[in-house]
C-alpha cells in the first residue's frame, strides 16, 4: 500500500502517477472519454478536500474507489447503456509515442479488446484494474468489495477464458 509523499505537491504527484490509469478505468465504466475525464477531475477534487489521514497509506485504493463510485453515479445519472472504449478511445487517453509500434500491435490489441468485451462485466472490471491500472489483488478487493480470494478466482477465470478465445481466434 502506498503512502502519501511528504512534499507539498503530493496531489500533483498523485495526478501524474494515477491520472491516466484512472481515466482509462473511468472510460471502461462510462464509455466516453470526455465523461471519464470529468470523473477523474471530480476524483481529484475530492482528493483535495480529503483528510490525508483518512487515506492511511491506501492512496491508489482510495482513488480507484472514488473514481469507480463517481463513474457509476454518472452512468446511472445519464441512464444509458455503457459501451467499453475501443482502441482509438483508449489511445486518445494514453497515446503511444511510437506510431510504428502502435500500428504493429493494432490488430492484436483490437482482438484482445473485443474478447475482453465478451467477458461478463465483473470479469472485465477485475482484468482492467489488474492490468490497466496495475493494482494488487487487495486493492482490487477494496475497490470492488470482493474478497481477495474472489478477485483471484475471477481473474484466473477471465484469463483462462481470454487465452482460450485468443488461441481460437488466431
């Protein structure tokens, strides 16, 4: 679990470190990069207002939990069916500095996202939190309110399904 930096600009440090991952995570929930940016902005506004003692060394978990809750609130408020962002939307949130490398992996990435979309929503969320956000099982459990063992089981099942479907598609 990460503790807050001792510097006065710890919020800027948190934004630089977690902002892009939070934007991708929010976009996977709300389905729109602009709304995802609003969610992340709201998350950091709440961080500015939060008591640093309340975070108790769990900054990533706190940020992703607030982001998730805010994204779900916005999704309910807009009452629309969420579509996961495609490769172009994800690239807009976190552009690859090498166009050649991006073009080389574009087809595989598109297939992987297509297969990810075919998973049940809970599995999609756990996979995204683990691999896009780089969170630990314990952090994912705190965000999703699942047990750590359940997170591991869901992740294992999702990866097994993705591996099987990827091999069939190739």
